[in-house]
């Protein structure tokens, strides 16, 4: 059977159409709806031919089909349709999403994406195509591109993606389009994004550009005042607040910000004066300390130690903030470390007065027994105190009746790294003998 007609070439009148029973067409239509998504245009043509066949047969017979004839026709159409479907090429559909990662592929589709791509992220071909349509200079005018980036910036601001908003407004400003008001809006919007990122300097610059382009832009002027306050540029902040109050004397926010700036300015000036005074006092103290050290001829391992304060800075963590100092009465205070060779532990004195005797120091140290001294041997009258001369390579016994000042005047005492170091051992013990007799290699120092 060959059908050469189509629905476009048939002229079936209303009377003929009414003779076609609904159940036949409905039956064919239902079958088509189940198959249509797979076979597309093939079934459209086939169904059209079926309708023509029924119409032509009705016109030729000029009489209604009986129920039996209708059933036979429907069966014949089913048979021909099945034969047509069977004659089509059978192949597996390979262009869809794979079953094991369809969710991942769907997430890349622009219609189903749950988040926008990050900058630098590789785009899917479909997303890349849409982006080219949206941002392609050959497809859009400069004004359209500027508007597109402006809308992108607005979207990112609403979703608190402020860095992307800055990038979008920057792209929009690249195009020399729009009037001064349009550009002022872009600068103000970028200022807002930078402000949310705490980039107050950039935000202030953009806000000032917006005000230059649009002198009555109070929104941009207010943000400039906020940025100036955050940057401690108090004079500029007060000036901007005064301009705002000239236009709106009842602006409570501007009044409060102006008052806050003036108060903080006074506090800053007060702190600067205090810091300057402390710096002068520190310098005076250092000069007094150097003068006293020179006067007493205190010896240091480091070359020109009194010319560089850093050379007198202790290296040990508990003492590093306590450099030797001199009070107004000319008394020196030293950072001191006491070592226990037997236990390999240490004690520290951060500011020990030079007028203190060594026996007084020992009494203070052993006021409570050492945790590691289980036999209770470390007592002021049962220990000896030594210091080392690294240049000569010898250990020297300390007279505990002497003051720190007197010990420093000994010819063999040399200060190392701005710290006084003493070693405490039990009198007559093996540890004392081992400490005194150990081999020390003299340190060679070039002056």
C-alpha cells in the first residue's frame, strides 16, 4: 500500500471529518504519544498518512463505517504501524547522560546548576556557549555589555559574593559608555563591594570618583565618610560629614560619625604624645645605661656592644623583653640566668638589682626546695656558685658575699648576650668536680 498524500494537500470538508469515529483517531493518537519521543518525524508522517487514508476512504464510500469495519481498520493500522516500527534501525541511545553520574552531569547544566561557576573554573560546553552569547563583543554592543556586567554585579552583591561583584563592576567600567550618572552608579556600586570586603582605601577612591561625577550623590559621599573614618583620616571624614549636614542638617548618622571622629582624633593625638614621651624616656634610659656601663668598664663578648642595643638583647625567651637598664639613681638591673648542671634545669631573674648580694639571691632561690632536689642538698650554705669565661675557657668561683656590681668588676667576668649567667652546684660533690674540670675550648673573638 502506497500513500502519496499529506495533510497539507487534502481538502477534507467538515462533513467528512465528522464521519471519522473518535475511537480510531484516539487509538492512533495514543499510540503516537507513546512512540513519538523516540521516532520523531517518522511517526508524524505516518500518522498524517493514516488520517488521509481514513478521510479518503470515507469520502469514497460516502457512508459511515460499521463497527466491524472500524475495528478491522484499526487492527490493520496497528499491524502496519508495528511493521513500520520494526523496519526502523535498532540501536542503543548513546547521547544521554550515563547512569552512574547523571546527577553530576545535570549539575553542570545551566538550567539545573545549584551554584555559579567559580572564577577560573572550566565551563561545560553548553555553559561556555551561553557565556559567549552573553559576553561576546560581536553579539552585543558596548552598552549592552556594560549593562550585563552591571546586572552581574548586582546579582553577586545580593548573594554576598563581593569579590565577584568588584570584578563585574570593573568590567562594566572598561566600556566608555553611558553618561556621568551611569558611571557614578558603577563607581558607587564597586565602592560598596569593596567596603564589604574591608578594602576601605579602594572603596574611598571609588566613592570619591562617584561624587566627582555626580556632586549630589549623597549615598556615595556617606560611604566615603565611613571609609575615611575606618582609615583614621579624621579631617577628611569631618569635611565629608559637614557637606552632608549642609544638605541635610538632621542627618543623625552624619552627626554621630562626626562626633566620633573628633573624639578619636583627640584620643589619637593624646596617645601619640604619650608614645613620644615614652620614646624619649626610653632613649634617656638607654643613654644613662650606656654611660653607667662605660663608667664601670663592664666587659662584653660582643664587639661594640654598647653602640647597638640589639647586641644587649637577651636571647633566652623568658628574658628577651628585659634588657639591662639603669634607673634615675644610677642603679643597674640585669637579666640573670642560674643553671643547675646536675639537673640540667634553670632559674631566671628578669631584673636583678646590682646592689643585691649573691647570698641574698640564693636565699630567695631556695626559699622553697627545688622540685628535682629530693635529698634537700641545695641550700644557700651548701652550694657554690661559678661563672664561665668563654674567652679563656675557665670557670671561676663566686664569693657569695659580694654584690652583683662587685662581681661584674672582676677582670675575668665577661657578659654574653646581655645576660649574666651563673652555675650552682653542691659543695664538694662529684657534680662540682666534673663541672670545674670539664674541658672548655676557648672562644676566639675578633675585635
